[in-house]
C-alpha cells in the first residue's frame, strides 16, 4: 500500500512559520488544520516540522512504541549548548538508566520534606505582595519559584552567592528562548553560555561535600544516588542533571501559576471555592498529607493547563521512515505532538474555550475520553519526572495566596498570552492582590 505525502507549506523564506508560531501558535494551528487537516508540515527556520493534531497523534509520538523518534535529537537543536544531557535530552537505555537513578528525590518521603520547607519560604515571600503598587505577578512568581528551586533543589541560602546562582539561571533560561543562537559580546546567548559555565563550576566544586553530607536537597540526593548494582552518576552527569532540573522546575511552574492566577482573577467564584477548602482544613500551612483534601485547586490546575499548556508542542526527531494514519513521515523530520491544539478540540471538550474546571471532576471526566487528550506534562517514557512535585508546589502556592489575598484583574482585562516557546503573559500580568482581613 502506497503512503500519502504529507500536505503543508514552507511559509516565509528562511523563517518559515517561526515568527507566527512565536506570536500566536494557536491561530497558526487552526489555520493549518482548516487547510490541510490533522496531519501537515510546515517549516521552522530550515527544519521541516510535521504536526499531528489529534490525541492519536500525541499517543503515536509520545509512546513511540516502534522506536521511531528521538527526544535528544529534537531538543538538541535548541538546548544542546545550554542544557546538554539533561534527562529530556537522552534516549533509550541511556534515558531509562538515568531516570531510574533520579527517582529517589521524587519519592513520597522526599516530597513530604520539600513541602514542609516550602511552606515557610512561600508565606514569608508573598507577605509583602499586597503592599506593592502596580504589582506585576509574572516577575514576582518567577523570582519566588527560582528561590524555591535554589532552596529545595540545591540547598542554597538566600545569600550573595545564591543571587549569583539565580542570575546565572535567569541568563541561561533567557538564552534558551532566543531565535539567533550565536554568541556575540553581551547578547542573551553569550550571557547564557557564561551562566552555564558559572553554574558548572559552582556545582562541580560542591559535589564531594554533598556526597558526604546528610543534606536532603535534590542536589545531595542526586550526588548520592546509587543503583541496584552500586552504579552512580559521574560528576558531569550530576552537574548536567541539577542544572536541567532547576530550569525545568521553575520556568514551567512560573508559566502554570501565571495562567492559574489570571484564570482565578477572571473567575473569582473559583477563588471562593478554594478558600472554602482552606477554611475547612483549619491550618496555617498546607502539608503533604493535606494535599488529597485540597481537591478544587487540582481541578483549577488541570483546567488552566488545558487552556494554557506551558509547552504548546512537544518535539521529536524521526530517526527512520515511518507512517501515521497512512501518511509517510521521513527520517529527519521534526515531528510535533500538539497539546495546545488537542486541549481545545470540540469533539473532546465541551465548550472548549470556556474556563470550566468541573470538566475534570469524576462525574464528567472529559480528559478520560482519550488518555492522550490532556498532555501538558508529556507522556510515555519522557513524561515529566517532576509532575508530582509541580502539583504539590502549585497547590502550596495557591493555598498561601488565597488564604491571604483576593486576586483581582483590571476591568475588561484580557491576558496577552505568548504561547511559545514557553507560555507566558507578554505584559507581565498586572494583578491586584487585596489583603483578606
């Protein structure tokens, strides 16, 4: 049986559809879907990108039952110099080996300890937010999540050296988002490479002490990680993993919390529902054992990530010719699972543009219509290792925010959302936090 050629278009010379994707990927997906259907190609800079706009496409790419795809080759195009050999940039047996050794910092006992530590830091840092005129939520939450990552992941106190570490991470993440990846004096990419070099030296110099310590931060746990046969990470492995984990933890959480708090400002009735649960708990802190009772925040989290997934697409590189629904995918193609599109499909989600957290409750369970309809954390072997940590951190932050503040947005305000490469409000998200007395 002959396979169909994938329809599509190359877009602008040199840039392809890159600029439009960066501005508004959802309208691009809609237009291309209307023209070509659920399988099409376009160009991002010089690379051909095949998009699969369906839950079945998400499943085909993310589960990769036939070993057609490489995560490493796909992400290396953007991240190789900045985040080399992070967990997302590994494949096959190598990926499985590293993921297994990294399991300890994400087990229940460790997560319980992280939650206890974060309660104090979160309560302290947000206490002044309601006093700030013209408060911008995005930079405030970005700073907070980076500070939390420094504390939980690497055990850094908030001293001058930690500030240098934080700035290096800021420069590194900013560099990962630029289109022109060529270092020139003073540009973002150059600063990112310099930040990477600083962080490598910083962490490498601490590995011996961390291995010998009884510290409980993730850095220490990774330094001491040991497999069933006594295998351990090399020093370079440790450095690569902790730098990547820091980036992944704070940047995607910042994106998620910005979307959640915008949605709560626009739909204050959901603030009240969460606040009712806070009152019923009757506690000043949200502990690990309380998380299962904090259910409404979980529904809000899922709905916000449906409408605003931090990653609108999840790329893979085809390592051999293969086929999907009768279409031929060629070795070398970039192949995209597309959460941002499948999260808005009308044949899966009722009134998909509406903010409706109850669609995730047990009675409706719209996300269960297809196990790959809702995939903000990816799926398959590369599903986000820190998914539980992210959920706990977001619930904890919402607990303290809504216990102390009413979130309000300016009249008539609509968040200008930049969905790619990592979702964020392009205006820094002006919110008003009114102190609850």
